[in-house]
């Protein structure tokens, strides 16, 4: 099984109580974090920059 490191997949793995699913979810989440960094921390920064640019639009 190929688990995507998103909330539903992770919570489903936790709810399953299946050790192999838990380990697969952990590995997928760690690989995502290693490759992309902490996206949750960066999202507010992206939104701030979007808001700044949208504020500069003239209609």
C-alpha cells in the first residue's frame, strides 16, 4: 500500500491499529517533510504575500 502523508491517510492508519500501516504512514510523512519541509509553517507566509499582492491590484 502506498500511503500519502495527508491527514485522512494518517488518521486512518492510526485508527487501524495496524503496525505496518502506522510505520508506512510515518515513513511517508517523514519523506514528505524531508523533501518539502514544514509546509504548514510556510503556508501563512504564502498567504501574507498573496494578500500583499492582491492589495496592490488596481481595478
